[in-house]
């Protein structure tokens, strides 16, 4: 095959890629516009129903502007066509909801259109300087000759030291020209805009690996251990042998280095605060540069999530795979095949036998759940009658100390307190004057019960929002317990008599 034929085959393969098929179609401007409006620069996942609605709304807005060549069908039908074109992919998020995301092919198309829409010079001082610096740095890191590497490093150190000394001595500090800054910002934005598609390619690679693993498990033509070994080998190769994998590893190493992330933020902030930045950058470009670190973090999170799904697939298969059940199923199928061969040997080629798909259900009116157990008929051990002499002696005072409130004694103390020359003003104050035998916790309930009988009537005291007072009770073992009880004032007997006469 001639060289021109080989080149033609290579170009045809490139045009067959979903990126160029998207850009080559007649409605490409409309599709790219909808993708940019819906997904933004971060390719954020969008729930399926929401994207269907957004597509219909965007098409309605474009139709009002006078555009006639638009995709036909509902939002759901259009999204399904875009999925078949490998521009959209539907997956499940962490909550189990279906979402749409752009494929790496669609993001490459968006990146190409975005770069073409920027004003970019074909040749500039910044570009030549960038090429020279990149080649020099590349040579210093890859040159196999030790002496050459040392020479390059010494020259770079000498140049940087001379520049530092010049600035320290107060010489004129040369500023960057507007063309230099414009070209630098353009190249920086181009590099940053390529990150989402790179992360999407790594994510799609892991998704493809997951599908291949599931297919290999279902086929069962290879042992499970061999499938797992193949996945581990492919995952390592993906991280080291592909451009996207190496970019992912580099970004992952960047985010693990806090000092490097801090330096990146500071450098971006300094560039955005440059006097020429306001004139050269639009608001969208400034937001894109400012969100570089978050863009890398979101891409890493999606890749790690896809890799976790692959690992979860392996774990689920290893945990749920039952080799014994598989062998039983294989034996059953072999028996069915043996019986089928026996039946074919004794019948004609046109013989028909009705075989139910599932076995018939057994008709059982009642199925016993428990069967007779002789152990259930064994009599329990006889109850042994306790000897009263074995009971410990208990005095009357101990029984009273463990019993309920002594209402008679409390009623006498309450009446005496009401007729005293210096009566207690509240129930808590009366409780503090009682002897220790009547200061048990249970006596508090007895006093409250008696006080409620005294206050019963049309003018009963309402304890709602009443301040609490403290009761220090003494238990039968001598320990003290403190209780907070709503304050209950004791009625004056003279006022009670006057009230009764007034009511009479």
C-alpha cells in the first residue's frame, strides 16, 4: 500500500471518530450551543429528566431567534440520538439516580470550538519563548549525559542569579507587553480547557474495563482469578502507559501536595491581579482561571468514583459468587441433556412433548410448621416450698422505711403547720421542717397529694409556669437526693374560712 493510501486510511479513521462526526453534521452549531449551555465548563452531571426539559427549552429559544435547522423530536428522543452518537453517556450517580454527562469526544469538540472562537495570534514572542523553555527543560530532564545536564543546570542557575542580583540592585524591572500577556492567557486557558476531556477519557476507560469484566464474569470462560489479574494489569497500564493516565496521576500527585496547590492558587491570583488582566480577560475567562483547582478536583473525584465502581464490581462478584451452586446447576443441566438424548433415541424426529417452563406448584392445604418433640412433654421441675424460717428477719421500721407515704402523719404535720404562729409559706418549706423519717422521697408525693386536696375548688392554684423549689430528701439508707418540684404555697386558714363564709 502506498504512503498516500495509508495516510488516507488514517484520515478516514479520524473522521470516523465521534468528535469529528459531531462537528461535521449540519446541526453541529445548535448541538454545541446546547451542550455548552447545559453542562458548562465542568461537565457537571445532569439528571436525565432535567436535561430532557432543558433541551426542549433551549431549542424553543433558538427557534424564536429565527434558526430553522433544529433537531426534531422530544428532549428524550434527542438525548437518545446523542447517546447513540457517543456524545452523551447515561450512568448512575452516588445516590442511584440516572444522570447524563458529556463523553470525552463531545468535550473535545467543545474545546476545539472554544479555541477557534478565541482571538489567537499564529506567531508571537510568548509562543517562541514557551517552545524554547519547554525544549530546554525537557532536555535538562531527559538528556542521558551527566555532564550536559550539569552544564544546563549551571547555566540556568547563573541566569537566575544574575536576574535576581539585577533586581536587588534596583535596575529597571521590565514588564510584560500586552501581546505577551494576551498570548500567555490564551495558551493557559487552552491548557485548562483540555483538562475535562482528559479526565473524561480516563473515566470512560475505567467504564469500558468495568463492562469487559462483567462480560468476562458472565461468560465464565476464564477463572475469576485470571479476570481479576487482567483487570489489575490493565489498571496499572492505564495509569502509566497512556497519556490520559499519566495526566491523571500527575494531577493526583499535585492535589496531594498542599504546598504545590497553594503555590498554584497564589500564582493564578497574581496573574488575575495583573494590571493588564482586566482588559485582556472576560468575566468567563477569569472565572475559568480562578476555578482551575476545583476543576481538577471534580475531575479526579469522577475518575476515582468510576474506579471505585470497578472495584465494587469485583468485590460483589467475589463475595456473591457461589461455586457450589454453579456446580449444582451444571450437574442439573447435564442430567437434562442426558434425559433428552435418551428420549431422542426412542422417538421419531417429529415427536413432540410438552415441557412446562417451570414446575407445577404443589397444592398443600396446610403445611405443618412444628413437629412433635418428646422433650416438650417432660414435666417441669417441682416447685420447692420455701421454709419460712429461711426468710431473713424484717422489723416494722424497715418495712415502713421501704413503704409508701405516711399520709396520716403528713396530714397531722400539715394541719399543725397551718395553725402554727409562724406557718410555712410553701410545701417545700414545710418539708424541710419535718423529721428525717418523714423526709423520704416518697413523702414528697404524699404532701403533693394532700396539698392538692386542700387546694381543690373553684380557685385551685394553677402550677403552670410556676417556679420550682428544692426538696432535699433522705432515703432509708441515709443517702440524700435533691428534687426540683413546682412551688406550692400553703393557704392561710384564716383566709380559707373567710372565703368559705363569703361563698356561703
